[in-house]
């Protein structure tokens, strides 16, 4: 299992991961109507490609196949965090979380935030996030449930390590 940065050409594989993650994993916590509104089958691939290439997520590969991806933006906001329905509970999410924390340290970020699904809330809690407030975003006229979650990062400045 390895983590790398987004490469041009990943777009369609990441759309398949997004779709599979929502339809095969998050479907345990949302109704079929909510799942179809969140990850519709007719999503425009051009718009998707443009959005995902702007996010420039980290990508995890297992034996050459993309198994998950997640981004962190310069302000510490995590927009997407998805593991394929073919690779649940195998450590893909944990490796993505590690990549995000290392990037946050490189960027000198003081906090991470995300609007987290019901499915991922426990996972984010175990990685040190807390719920700030609950939200009810509307997608294609259907109300979903999520939670704004936040983690304050405390890095030891290099001067302190050097003494
Ligand atoms: C939430 C999500 C990202 C977690 O990804 P994941 O790859 O399953 O996460 P991990 O495998 O690292 O960890 C999940 C659990 O599997 C366990 N696990 C990890 N490797 C394991 C292994 N080799 N064998 C057995 N269990 C393992 C972990 O200990 C962890 O247990 P915990 O939940 O009790 O803490 C994933 O379920 C997902 O994509 N959900 C749907 C989409 C979604 O809602 N995304 C978030 C939008 S904000």
C-alpha cells in the first residue's frame, strides 16, 4: 500500500472511488434517495475532472489500483475523503489521514476542518477531531446529515526541539 500525490489522468479512477465509497460504504447510514442525491449516476465527468484536479488530493494505491483519496487545502479544510468499497477497513483511511497530517505540518497549519458524513464521524473522532456543529446540506433537493469537525494541531516548533 502506498500514498502519492494526485497525477493528471487520475480523474476517472477517483470518480469511481467516490461513487463506490458512497454507494457501497456510506449507504449503511443514508437512505437510497440520499445516496443517489450525494453521488448521482449522471455526474458530469468534465466538471468532476476540473474540481478534483483543483483539489489535488493524496491517492492511496494497493497493488497498482487506486483504493482511496483525500485532500487538504491550504486553509486546513479537507474537502474529499473517500475509500473504495473494495478496500474498507484495511488501513487505507489511516494512511490518508497520516498523509494529511504530514502535509499540515509541512504547511504549518494550526487546524484541520471538514464536513464529515455520519459514516466517517467515528473514524474522524478516533483521529482526534471533535464535532463543532451538525449540518443538513441539501443535494439535488434532498437533505443529508453531516457534522463540521475540527482538530487543533499543536506542533512543537523546531527551535524548542533544538533547545
Ligand atoms: C470513513 C472511511 C474513510 C474509513 O476508511 P478505512 O480505509 O475503512 O479506514 P481504516 O481501514 O484506516 O480504519 C477503519 C477501521 O478499520 C480498522 N483496520 C484497519 N486496518 C485493518 C486491518 N488490516 N484489519 C482489520 N481492521 C483494520 C481500523 O483499526 C479502524 O477501526 P476503527 O474504525 O474501529 O477505528 C471510509 O469508511 C469511507 O470512505 N466511508 C464512506 C465515505 C465517507 O463517508 N467519506 C467521508 C466523507 S467526509
